[in-house]
C-alpha cells in the first residue's frame, strides 16, 4: 500500500477497539487513520523513578505544533493529564505537554454537566471514546457527549446533552495541574479571562494564558461557583486560586533529595477556584475558543483568524488535513497494520512540540516578560535534554523552514532571558535536567538545512553561555579541569554533566565550522574530547572524578553522579567520537563483546548494567555497533527495540515520551537511519522497515528508500546502492540529506559482511591529523624529543637529545591527538596538571594525559592541564627530561612537529 497526503472523509478510529492485524496491500490515502492517540496513556513498563512507566501522552484534540491542546483529564493523574485505566474524567483542559516527566499546564478545564450544579467528574467507557489527529470524542455513561477539535491557536467544542436534561457547563480559570490563579468574566453567550500558573518540576517558571470562548447561543442561566460548589447567579466575575496538588519530581540539582513521586496520583477535583457555571435551553451547544499567551485581544484575534464562524465539522476536517499533510511527509508502501500504526503514531507524537507560541499577528510574551513581535513564528516548550538527541533532527529533516523558526525562537529566548535554558515552558526557563542541550538543538537545525535564522547571534550567545552558570552549572570547574568534578552543589550528576557538555561542545564546533569561524570550531572540537579526562583506563569506564584527580569508589551500576541512568549506560555517551572511545576501550572486538552484553536487556532500568531504551541516555548506543565493524548487530538491536518497546496500544510506550523524543527514535528506527553525531546531519544506517519510503523534506528535496521484501525478519542488509552506485558504508554523509537521493537495499534474514570493513565505518571526529604524520619533534638548540631507548617498558623518560633519526625520535602525530613513538604515547606522569610534571612514554590508554595540541605559535599544549611541553630551565643538555609548564612562548616551548 502507498500512503499519500490526500484527505478523504474522516475515518473513525476508536484505537483501542480495533484489533491489530496484518495489513493487506491496498491504496491508503489517509495516514491519520493509523494514529492511535491513546498510545502512551497507560504504563507500558516499570516505574524506574524517572516520571513513571507510561508515555505520559494525552489523547485530546491538537493540530501540528498547536498552542491549543484540548484534552480530557482523568481523576487519576499522569503527567500528560490522562490515565487510560481511570474511567473518571474531571474536565477538558486547554493546554498539555505530551510525555513529560513532570506536570505543567492543564489550564482552564471545561466540564459539561447535567443539572443545575457543577460536578467533580463523570464516568465513561472506552467503547464510547474516539481519539484521532485533530479530534477527540467521549460519551459519558450518563449519555452526555463531548467532542473537541483544534486549530493551532483556537478550537471548537460540541457538547450534546441527553434530551430532557438540563445542559450546563463549568469553566474554571484558576485550575491547572500545578498551583494556579485566575479570573473569569461572563457575558451573554461568552466567557473570557486569564489564568496564571507554572511550577514545572517544582521550578519557578510562571506564565499567563488568556482565553475567550463564544457559544452559539445565549446562556439561559449563568453565575460563578464558590468553594462549596454553590452557584451564585448574581455575579458575573470571579477571581480565585488553587493550591499545589502534585509533588515535584527530582529533576534538578536542588531537588535531588526529594523522593520521586509515583508515576500516577489521585488529583483532587475540588474545590472550584474561579469557575463560571452556565446553562442552555438546548441539547447541542457549540463553543469556539481562542487562547493567547499575550492578552485577551490576542485570543480574540486568534479565534477570528483561524476558526471564525467555521462549523465544528469544518474545523475537524481542516485539522485532519493539516495532520495528513505532515504525516504524509513520510510516505510508505507495504508493511503490516501494526507497523503502520507504530510509525504514524510515533510520527504524530513527534510533531506535537515545540508549540506555536506567537499569536496570528506575531506578538508573543518573551522571556523578559515583555511583548515582542516576530515576522515568523515564535515557538515554546523545549524539552531540551530529551529532544536534542533525535526529535529536533526529525523535525529539521521534514521541515527545515519550521525548524529555522524553532532555532530562531531559541535564540530569542536567550536574548530576552540572558542565556539558553535546558528545559523551557511557555516564556520561562525551569533549569530542569542537565547539560547544555539548546546549543545542540540550534546546531542540529542548521546542519539539517534549517539555516534561515540569525546564525551569527546564535553562535555568539551559545559561546557566551558556556561561561554562564545558569546555562552550564559547574562551567568554571569544567573549563579549569576539563571535566566537572564531584561535590559541586549546583551540579546534578558530575560524570553525565561532563559528557553532556562535551556533546554540546562538539555541536558548537560543527556550527562554528559551517559558519566559517575556524578558531571557535577548533577550540570547541578540542573541548569535545574532554571525555578523555573522565575515562579511567583500568576498568575502562567513563567515571566520576574528584577535584584532586582521584577516582572515588565505583560500581558500573551506580546512579550517583549520573542523571537518570548508571555508569554502564553513560559510558557509551560519546556519540561523535566512537572511534576514540572504542580504541581506548581496547578495540572493536572488545567493544562488540561489551555491547553484546549491554544489550542482554533492552529496557533494564538504571539498576542493571544493561540498556535502558525507555529513557534517553542510551538511545545512541544501538547504532554504535556500526562504528565497531558490526553493522548487522545495529540492524538487529534497532529492529528488536522498535518492535518490542514501541507498540500501537495504550501501553505502547515503556517510559515518558518526553515531548516526542522517544517517538522520534521509533520513526528513525523505522526509516533505518539515525542522526548519531550531535550538530551534524550524517546518518548511521540500520535497515528500513518498509519496502518503500519517500521522505518529502518540505524544501523541494526528497529521499526515496526501496527495500523489496523488507519485513521484521528480513532486517539484515546484504547490499546497498546510494543514488544508483553500490556502497558498503553503513552511513550517509550530510550532503545526502542536503541534496536528497535514493537508497536501494537488498535485505535478508541472515547477517552479512556488508559494511564491516574498517574503512566503511561512520566517521568519528577527533583532533589529530588524518592521515597521521610521522617525523622528528625538534625544539631548543635544534635538538629532538627522544624516548630513552634504554628503558623498554612504561615510564621511559621523554628527553632532549641530539637529533639522530632513531626510532626513539620518530614521533607520530596520530588522529586521536596523541603523539607516539616506539608503540607508546607521550604521557604526563600520573596525569598531573602541575608545573614540572615529567613527560614519559606510556602505553596508549585514551586518557587526557596523552593529549597534545600543536598550536600555531610552536607550542605543544596538554589540554587537561593547559600547560605546554617545556625544556626545564631551558637546559639544552642531552638527557634533560621534558616537563609541562605554564605556557610562556619561550624558546624552551617552541617545537617543530611533523
């Protein structure tokens, strides 16, 4: 079957009631029919203490990247607002986050009611519930039916009441998932007001949301509701506030002593806070609503521009058309019904965030709480720590124009707030999680062709932010030591924070390189190799390290000093330099064996030394096999993860979807490719799940993938043709993404030797010359650096000696930044950072003590110490052992390298 983005009549899909079965080959022109919006609303895996074992998604009506997410909220609360196993709906609120590990939004719940008094909740049965892209419907057990549909900033609700029953509705302007306050005003057939809320993960973020709703008929009665639920029809305005009902999650350095809250909680449904209660003399009521984060006029303008007087069914069709336009950018042929539902549900969830935040006239409230105007679109809600890994790359692949606006929005946030925050909600930063993800997001957008933003300002602010404690807690120590040491009170997870910073540094280097800033590019590429400073060459793990260079007690399954994972899981987080990491670990054979053990389990959680693919830190690891000469193992693990961890049922996500990040991984897995290196558009290959796929990028470029006979068992690549030419490389360069092209696979059910040659491995990005260069290292008095040939083992002094072309003076500048002679590396004794530390020859071990940076001024710098290779006291006598010393540009530090 071939899916095209052509809209037919809406297909009703009550996802949970339709059995999953193999599809038959037939033309399908409505990819939205395969979306099961209930996926992720029920726990699909254990609660490992990181936000619950569900996807934390919501099933309600929303358009692509929509500001309005109108969705039901159950009494039993998950962070998306809806728990599939609870049959009690307490309201339909206007804003949601899809898949977060903490709660925010849930603003202004609407609750249709029978009778003359508001209610806490009504019960329902899933057989009477429908969730589709852009549409949600539920009939309560009492016969009252609610239907919701949405444009980006506005939407329509249709309430159908049983005949002979009083048709009523409550709307509370001071209710949200967190503490809130608000005000509501009642007109003759309208309601308007605002709400203030925030507090994501216990943070101090605040936002104000304005709303206006117009009904298709006048109220028969109207009033406000007091805390006891009594209606006062003499009043037409009310203000109020509601308290915090949900415990914060430990998602920042400051909250690490808090216990993780349960994945689900019973959220109190009383009392009302600032609620209106209105009634109608009819059985069907239509409500048109507009919202704005600027002001009431903005909400009215959004409603008038997007929805106007359109009927409910017109808006529903419009929303579905929008979804089919986006979903159809990945157009597949063949596949089973299960595969199609997994693909398009995952793509749907990948396209919910970030959210349109500016009004139709371009106005938005900035991070400085001032109103700004943009000529493009301002976006909000960046789950930075999560989505930098693959969701933002997927958006950029499919929509470079919109991705450019997403990048510019991030730059605007930094300009107005003073720094790039890690996790933002509406117009505020929260400081949630760790690392410096916005640098990666902006660089990745640019790499995938989203270049229509202020790139110069972006790079300037990103670079400035690496020395800002708000953007990078522990930045001073990171810059000083080349790693984030243990014991810093404002850092959550010193080891993982170091690795997050190195990934960000790499992405910065790539952005700077593309913009022509070679000095910044080189500096940050060197910084990106700081992972070597926490690589312990004995056990060969990336470990926490103390300020004095010592290593604290260690266990591969320790979570201390790591973020939502353990040491075994984070040791693979060098996605831009697997070659350097793998060589330090002992080479490909050792690495493949370790990876095989690591994938003993696919979602083991943080207390075992195995993969944890229900959370972000190990998402890059299945693709790592390709760098170690074993791409068939990538093909196997990726397909096993895709088909076992992601399923198109309510419990089909085993962990938080995190604003589309986990779902985006499933989309990439189905395509058989992945953006492994942060800030680049190179793609590591697995194998495609569908016989044919066409990716329409939205900029006139297309990528066509054919794989006759593809199936979940035929997952092994036998051969590949790229743009008609045979290729044995299990990766694609960024030029392929930029230009588009064709991939033609031959697949089989058994692993082949395709892509196993060392020369075919995906690129790793290190700091030494490629190819390596060999020759003398000469300096003071025209003498040479010499590895004392009289000492054959580790510890041979590296000394000054008359140049003699011996093997002890033949130094190789290797691609990994080491300087080698006689099969060993030039090494700073005991990894010391102190003036006078001696230089020796030692087994190459991948640590920072063996890194050397030849500068243009002739100095040879050891990056972890920041000190230069030096002849002590400028003593040019033969046998003078070299040292590191403060760089001073003296002749004792001038070296000529190969």
